[in-house]
C-alpha cells in the first residue's frame, strides 16, 4: 500500500520530479533508464502534465492557506454584505474582497482558499480508505473462488443504490461532519474499486507463473501479495485517481444539499448552496467556488486519463 | 435462452434481499425519535412512549424488520409521518411525475449528445474534431452538475429571461410548459452522463472499426455510412445498452441534486425533506423504490443484452 501511495504521489508531482530523475543518473543504468522513460513519457503526455499541475496548484493553495487568506473565512461582517468583487472592506473591517462577499459578509476569496483543504482532505481520505478496503475485498473475491460470489453479491447490492442516495442515507444517520463525509463516500465508492481489482485478479490468477508459484508450494497470502498485487497496481492507481475526483465532487454535492461538511468549515459545495439562494443579488458568489471545484476535478480526471494512457501498453502502441 | 433468463432473475433476488435489509437497518440505526417528531417539542415522555408503543417502535429490531417485510410483501410501505394523511406509497406517487420526466429527458439529452459526439470523435481520430470533442467531454465529466445548473439559470433565466428561473408545471398544464420548465434541469443532469457516453462510444467505435468484419464491409465496396452505421455502430451499441442501465442509477442520484437546484417538487426533494423531518418510513420507501427500480432496470438490460448478443447466453448458461 505504501508503495502505491508513493508512486501516485510522485506522479502527481511529476513536473518537480524531473530534477529527481536527473539526480538519479548515478544509479545503476537499468533502473535509471526505466524511470526516465516513464517520466519522459509522462512529461510528453500533455493532459497528464496539465492535470498534475492543476492538482499541484490546489495542494499548494491548501497548504499555504494561512498565508494566502486576507480575511477570516468564517467571520461574518454584516456591514459588508454582498460586496462586489475587488471591493474594499467597510471600516472597521480592512482589506480588499478579491471575489466579493456573500450574504453574511464573509470574504469569498478567503473561503474558496480555505475550502480547498476540505476538498483535498476528503478526496485523499476517501481514496485511501477505498484503496485499502477495495483492494482487500477485490483480492479476496478474485483469488478465493468460494468467497467470490457472496462478496460480489454484497458489492452489487451496494451499487444498486445511486451513490448520492446511499451517501445521503448514511449522512442522515451519522450527521454532518468531515469524518462522516469521508465514511459515506468511501462506502459508496468501494464496490466499484473492488470490482476493478477483482477483475484484474481473475485474469492474472490463471496465468502460468501463478500456477508455477502454486507448484513450488508458495502460500496463498504470499502469492496474493508478491505475485498478484503488484500486477494490479496500474489499474488501481488509475482507479484511485478517479475515486479522488468522485470524492471531491461527492463532498461538494452533499455540502450543497446541506448534509455534508458542517457550516463552520468552509467548503465549495456549501458556498454554492448559499450562492444559489442569492443568485440574482450576488451572482459573483458562485463563480469562484464553482471554478475551483471544476478545475480540481478536471485536473484529477486529466491526470487519471493520462496515467491510464501511459500505463496501458495497448494504448501506448497506438501512440 | 430460458435458462439464461432464469439465471439472471435468480441472481437478482439476493441483491434485492440485501438491498431491502440494508435500507431497513440503516434507517433503524438513525438517531432521533419519530414519535418525538410527530408530537412536537412540547410532548410529555408518557405520550411519546404511548405513541412509540402504538407505532411498534419499542419492539426489538428483528420484530420490526419482519413486520416491515410482511407489509412490504403486500405492497404496503407504511404511513408517512411528515406528509399529512398520506401513505408512503401515495406520497411518492404524487411526486413521481417530475422525477420520471426529468430523468427520462436527461437520458435523452445524454444519448443525443453523447452517441453522435463519440462517433464523430472516433471517425476523426487523432484530428482536431477528436481532440475538441474529447476536451469538451472531459470538461463535461468534471463539471459539477449543480454549478452547471446555477450557470444555466443565470444565463437563461436571470440575464436573458427566456426560461423560467425554477419550479415545475405538471403535464396537466400542457406538455409545452412542462418542457420549458424541465429543459435546463434535463441539460444540467444529462450533460455529465452525455460526456461519459461520448467517451465510451468513442472507445467502442474504435474497437469495432478495427474488427475483421468492418474490413470485410469496406472490402466489399460498401459506402461509408453503411459501414459506419450498419456494421461498426451496430456492434458498438451492444455494450452501450449496459451503460444506459447504469446511467439510470447515476441520473436518479443526480436528480436529487438537480431538483434541489431548480426547486422541482420531485422524489429527490421529497427525500431531502423526509431526511430533514426524520420521516423514517418515507426515507425507507424512497430509497427502497429507487434501489429496486435500479435492480429491475438492470435485469431488463441484462435480458436485452442476452437477446442482442447470443455469445453471452451460451457462455453463462
């Protein structure tokens, strides 16, 4: 699992990794060359680079939030309600409202910057949880024939609920909090991930080298972890990127409906939910959170598509 | 074929059982007391307890569930606690029209946009058409539906004032009005699915265009439309049937958000209301009906698939 994370992280930061590759030139030639070709291909893949850059930008914004905000994102200033973008604050408040203020006089710019944190935390949390749970279920179902049918039946049943509705039902049981959003979206996204892992395992387990491992008396856990899991990594990384994107969208959707992140934590979906009620008075309040949300999801989708192109040998041949 | 049908139907039964049990258990675990909700904040503990007894809320979990199953078998979903004087089935039926129309229109939008765009993209592979269509498609997939909806409202209802801001007019007022109210919601809901369909149609088409029988069709001198539509598309569409079945779940879920954006009094908004008012039976009923519809639609899709693709029947029989 640790291997997977470091790999996907290093891909997310590919533009930075270029210096890293140059630095590894002193390593044994074979290893250095293999790495270089992957990053070379990555850097030549336009959408992968664009996606990684957008995601990298959002990560930087989330990390530097305390420096970037110029107002407290949660404090309401009644005297400056519905300030237009680039408007100056009414005294005693100070500073410029780059993206205007909302119905409570909260600074939209600072809230959008702060909102990146919740989006990324939920995305990361959900994709980690889904990767762990989905991999375990997928490996078990794919490898042990007896467990396949019951496990997949349960997964099918979970997929019978439209994601939003299952998440809504879980949130209504657990109440609004960031942890519960992560829990609800993880439950929603796990079955699909498990299906992907299972289908890869099913195709690998019939291969000759697995048969050879069996013949040599290698134990099942060892076959699964040493021989099957590494071969599932490519589709898993791709799928994890899409889970991340779906989780960011899911959190925004739940918060938009008012059952996601609690009101005191700024989130893009929640801001859009507020903006909806004041669309005619203050249309600017929906611009920044919507754009940020779409860019983040677009970045993740571009990155996922890019990694899939790069890792899928069939597509590679076709150029 | 009949063995295939029986197998598919039998496979759907455990799914339905797990679905219904999950729905019941989930809502059973919800904190908050429906008796307290019905009687309001001034009710005395004695009266609350009396009502809990009458509603059967004091019985153990398995007794409540068996009773629920017993009623379910007779088509009785219970009474709604928040919609006055309505059974759950009635409350849902009253709100069904806008949701059914919205999801069907959205599916139509996604098919009309997605399939031609995918074909166009596959035929112009590697050229600017392909790049443009695929760029729009990935934008469509990444666009949060509610944000798209807000933008559409702003452009068409607030600025240009050509379409209504929000709300719904029933079919009894004439289908034209209904469509005027549903056009923006249907685009909002259908666009992302259309983008997804475009991507899938493209890859299916690319696959079938490389098949031997397509080469044969070219070789025997058929013109382009005959090859593309008659041979490649026909086979590419088979897997798309499955995708349409799956689209239904996505659209039903998305409808909750879309109805909220456009203030449409459909099942989705009813669900949000029911959650807010802790109307257990109603939430259960809605989630259950949607999940069961999904299972049935996918069963139907599987059967259609079996008819379209004889290989499938044999391999699984």
